[in-house]
C-alpha cells in the first residue's frame, strides 16, 4: 500500500484529517479551529472558508479511500503509511508545524485517549 501527495498542503491536511476523525466525532469546533490555524500557515495562501472546506474534503476522501480501515477507523498500518508519505512530502519545519497544530487540534474539543495515542504516533513518526 502506498500513498503519495502531489502537494505539501495535501500531506499536511491529510494528517490533520485523521486527527479530526480520531475520536469518531469530527466537530465543527475542530474544523473551525483548524481553518483558523491553516490561514496563518504560508503554504496554504490564506484560503477562503469555501476553498479550505473543499481541500479538506478532497484530502479526507483520499485518506479514507486509499488507506485500510477497520470499523470505520484507519488501521495502524494505514496510519504508518500516511505518516511516512507526509514525512516525505514535508520539510522539517513544516513537520514541526504539523505536530504543533495536531497537538492543538487534539485539545480543541478535549483530548480523548485515541487522540492522545495518535498524537504520540505522529510525534514519533515526524520527528
């Protein structure tokens, strides 16, 4: 199984899309928080809400159609594939920004055990 991103913005958002779904309840609060964060990251070019929603939807579709799932959640092997592809697509500085953004996103609606475990995996894989 392989996954490759054409753009660094897609790699960045793909990891965050998995974080959004880690508690099986992606909330509007999380999406709005994420939009606010992304607007400040130069690679995204200050997107409109509509453009951001479109890109997030596209990336989420790719992640959930191309990676293996069990009970609606991406498997551990799928997460490993995603993180390896993201690491290849992102500079060290963008990986640091991604880890920090993922940590803030996990806390946006209260961190659950599954989200904390995923965040630990992201930190290790992108370090």
